C-alpha cells in the first residue's frame, strides 16, 4: 500500500516534469517552431504549429497580415492558441518577421517569413549522367607498402580518409596527375601538404618512401579527383536555364562526405538495365553515359546537401518537358496522393502514382522533408520501389511541383524520403 502510493506520486511528478519540459521555451523554439516560413505573394497560408499553449504573435512588418479567424489585426494577435491554425497573408514579396512570445511575455522565437514571387519551372524526370571534379584530391584510404624489404606507412598519423589535399609545397593539386607529379619529382625530400579536414585547414610534413612494386616514390594513400554516375534531373528554370538535380549531395561511397567541387557537367545517358531493389539491398539504374562534348547538357557549379545545381545549355532546355508547372511551398504539401516523374524504360518521362505518408516541415535535414511511398503497380514491377538513379525525380501534387525523391529506405525499397522543392530553390539562390 505504502509502495503503491509512492509509485503514484512518482508517476505524477514525472508526468509534471515531462509536461514542463515539453512546453518550455527552449524546447518549443527548437522542436516545434520553424526558423523560416516560405510563402508566395498574394496567397494565404495556414500555419499549423500544433503546440497546446497560448502565445502572442506580432507581425513586425506591415506586409504581413495575421488572421486567427477571430481577429484580423495587423499589429499582432493576443493569446493565440498555437494548437489552432494561423492564417498568414502577404501583400508583397520580401522578408518579414513573426515575433512569438509564450504566454504573452516570454520571448521564445522570431520566425523569418520569406515571401517569394509566383514561380514556374520545367519539371525534369530525365535520367542524366553526372560528372564532378573535386576541389583538391580526396583521400579515400591509406595503407602500408613495401620499400626495400620493409613495410612502410609514410602518412600514418598525418593523413586520413576524408581529407582533401589542396596543395603540395604551395603547388595547387587539382588532379591525381598533379599529385603524382609533385610527389615523384620530390623523391624522398619532405613535402608540405595543405589539407582540408572537416572544416579546418591544416598543414603537415610527410617524407615520401620508395615503392619497389611501382618503382616510384609514394605516400601510401589512395586518392580520387572525379566522381561519375547517374541521377535524375529535377527542374529547369526556363528563363535562366538554372537547374537542380538529385535532391541530395554527391558523397561517393569511398569518400563518405559531400564533395566540394571545382567544376562538373551533366550529360546525356542511355538506360541499359535495372537492378530491382530488395530489403537491405538497394536497386539501381545502370546506363551508358555519353561523354562526348556534343552530349553535354550543362555545367554543374555546386554540390550541396540539397542536390547539385548548375546551368543547362540553352539549346538543350528544349529536350526536357516544355510545359512549366507552378512551384509549391512546403505549406501547400499535403499527405495523400501525388505522382513522380521518371524515365525508367528509356522511352521517355512518364508519371507514376505515389503517396505522401508524412510531412516534416521543420526537420533539420532538408533532404528528408517528407516520406513517400510508391504505390504504382507498374513502377513496382519495374523496380520494386525507389532505386539508385531515381534520386531527383520530381514529385507533383495538385498540378504543382512540391519536391523530389531524395533517399530510399534500405529495409523497405517501396518507401523513401523526399525533399521540398523550396529547399532546393532556396539553396540554389543562396549559392548564386
């Protein structure tokens, strides 16, 4: 009896602590409120905070009008229940702020509202060849080798997988050939390497050792300067030729990091086979990339966690779908039916039915804003779900482009993540 009473008291105490944590300003600001809301000028948006607390929200710009269906006050709305929808209207494009105070007096966050003009893009769906060249050379591994009967490891403790070597003795290293030339010409003389490790520049001195097997001086590292593969074009801006593709960054299986690039290009590609996905084993599109100059479709300028971006050649824009579609913000995306555009047979882009299962507008990883399930029987027969090479396939809902396929669930190839198109466009704007 005594123990049961204490258990009940403890349970009540823990419940109260949990509630206090859930409604604390820090938790609300970090996990419930977005840093930014994207809108299109002239349209209304319903914002669902889904927090069971009251707050004061004030628009710090006359461009924004707030409406809780009870009041319609320009300067602010008192005692709003954040569990109910809030309608925001924007009279003009630009940037404004929503200042949110918990219980009317505790400042918890200022949300930036970005109001964009109406925009249309040409949706993609075409499988393309992609080739990027890194800034510096990427270290994909290190190891020992034989030198005059001894096993040596010159770079041990100095260079590691994931490093990017930018220069040797102040000589820029842009290719594997550059690296080989500078090391071999220095023989066994110490060399100074400028390295980018994570986000830090470091310098290290290494003495090359002679390799009997290769009859040259080596550091004992494996490097890569170029990555090539297949992906899907997401969109093209008809007036500028700016394009986005993939919906995620190129990391390369050896390097395991998003590769900063010096330059790159997209090219025509021909599908020659499909490996169907299985639980635990992702499938993939195989194809032949046409590397001839005449097959180049455009240049790649940036590799980011939201995709690759660049400019398509003017003459090649006509090769993608000519009809434009409106761009939707994440506020317009709904759970339910949608379609993706993809070319999986080599016979042209077509649409396949999917279902948006979940929307996570405030997630920290921009390439994982929604969960998408393939429900189209024909597509499932072809691929068994999402496979490598489909990343970047545009997602269309209510006749608007809402995003692109970005990742597959390894244990369930019928399901994967999608990125909001606004995240791709915003990233492209910020790097121009």
